[in-house]
C-alpha cells in the first residue's frame, strides 16, 4: 500500500528547509483539509509564500498541486470507508486463506516502525515516565481494549494512571480534574469517533498534553495533540487491523519500564505481596 502524505512528511520532515517544514507542520495540524484549499489559502494559513507550498508539494513527490490534492482526496475517501465498503477486499483474500492477511499485517508493523522515529517514541516514553503527571487513557469502539491494556501495565509501573471508562458523557466530567500537569493518551482510527475528538479538544484547551495513536490517515485529534504516532492499519479485510497499534503500546510499556527500573520493580514487589495477603 502506498504511503499516505502524512507518512511521507514524517519521513522527510527533518530534511526540509525551515519554511517548507513550517508548511508541512501546518498541514499535519489541519490534516488533510488545509491541503484541499487553494495554494494561496494554504500559504496564508501556514505563514509562508505560495512558491514555498509548491516546493513542498514537489519535495513530497507530486508533479503539481492538482496531483497533490487528488492524493489527499483519495485519502479522505479512505478515511470514510466503512467495513461494508471493504467487503470486496475480504473476498479477494479468501482464496489464499490467512496468507494475504498475515503478510499485510506484518507489513503494517514493519512500515509503522520504519516511519516512526526513535526520537518520537523516546519523547512519548519520557512524558509517560514523569510520575508527577497523571496519565489518562481512552480509545474508540475498537481501540479502547488497547487503551485498557496500556492502562493496566502503566498502572503497575507508576502511580497516577487511569482509564476513562463509563458513558462518554462522563468523560467530559472528568476534565474538571485535568490540567497542565496531566497527560491524555487517545487511540483513534478511521472512522474517527466524534466523542474522542470532543474530549481531546476540551482537554487541549485546559493545557493537557495529548498523545495520539492513530492510523496513516490521521485522526482529526492530531490538530490538538503534542505527540502523534500514525500506525498502519489497512489489510485485505472488511476490518482494519490494530496489530501495529498493539505493538506500539507494548513498545511504550517496555520503554517506561526501562525508564523507571527501581520504581517499577518496587511497585511489582509490593503488588505481589498484597496479592499474597
């Protein structure tokens, strides 16, 4: 599967001149809608010149702005695909049984970790390891089990880790206790969940640091997030695969454990003693 424009930007961002980097970051902050505006509107929003936008488009591998916008429109259509609209992909893979699905899943994991830098992962591990900060985690209909898995492990490693459970209306009530020393980890993949967008937007307005784990098309929550990791999720099935997201979660768990070796060991010993009692 071809890389999304967001993935291409992530791969090439550090090599871009300053003005092109500013334009690319503005696009990611309002992805993909800013790129669907005119060159002049894109340039004005990014605070750069129109020629800078055209140079960025060329650097990303497109012959012209129209071709760039066509690719963004294709991504937008992919964002909105339902499982029903992807049933043809599932039937196409039946003949080979598990082989095409397995190959696509392994490719998703490989491509995710090719694009995601050690610096990105290290920054997120660093934030999650700051024990003076409370960490709140939540996911969508299919990604919340990963949020719960991440919560269960982080709560053993360090204090102040909670999962936003219960009815969605209660999530907003929990915002009253969130502030600049809090972290909100959100898992959101297509078709993106409005309730997650709402809670992330309100949390961001309160100064909460937002970490987003999403797919290659980028959840709208990206515009409010300080840290964004895009995992590959598309497979020849009616359903997206969360395997790469799960492995990302395990990578973060391992990273925080390594960052807090003495504290995590002490908490595990104490928890084991409490269980025996």
